[in-house]
């Protein structure tokens, strides 16, 4: 974990104020995205973007619930750019990292429009964690897992119902 990542993760966990489900989700998506990035031998610059996106991908949920009473995707997309910029600047990220991380977070549920290996990994990590959290062995959009192979889907199927 880089210094920026540590500052970003700390700030996000503090922002979540111990909300168990969101905190566990952030940590799990981050950890799984790290593993998948390693398995794909991502270069360092892509790893940095993936790590920040994994930490921030759902950062708007809390704000949307407080502000709108609803954290639907439309509301999250309205709040994400401002929140991502604020957290990344505070954590010391270069300005040129903000736009790609914002793009990843805004589109990580756009399963029909693929956005390269970093987007695939973020989607895979998020879908896997969601399936495990919900106790399901089935993942929607299994085609997203083409670049990682069958092993990740198998893990989720084994965990289903446990």
C-alpha cells in the first residue's frame, strides 16, 4: 500500500464512521482488486488507479442516503465526482489520477460497456464481494470474468449458501 493509498483508505474509513457493511465492502473490494491486479501483472500506474477506484467506488452511498434518502445509481453518479476529487486531493494524489478514477467509479456497474482491464478487475471484485455478502453462489454478468478465468466464479459458487 502506498502512502497515498493509506491516507485515502484512512480518510474513507473515518468518513464511513464504522458503518459495518460499507466498511467491510470497501476492504473486501480493495483486497480482491489487489489480488486480481497482481494476477494480471498490472503496471504500477494501473495498480494505483485500480486501488483508488476500489477504495472510492461506493463513496457516494452515505452522502446520497443522507441527502436524498436514496442511494440509487443516479444519485450516486451525481455525487461521485465531487467526493472523489475531495478525497483524492486530500490524500495527495496527482491531479491526472482523478479523472480516470472518477470514470471507473461512475461506470463500475455498466456491465454492458467494458472499459479495459482495470474496469474489468474492479467489476469482478465488486460483483464477487456482492455475491459473497448476499450469500449467493451465482453472479450476474458472468461474461465479465473472461479475463480472470473460471477460478473466481468457482470460489463464489462454492461459497453460495454458506
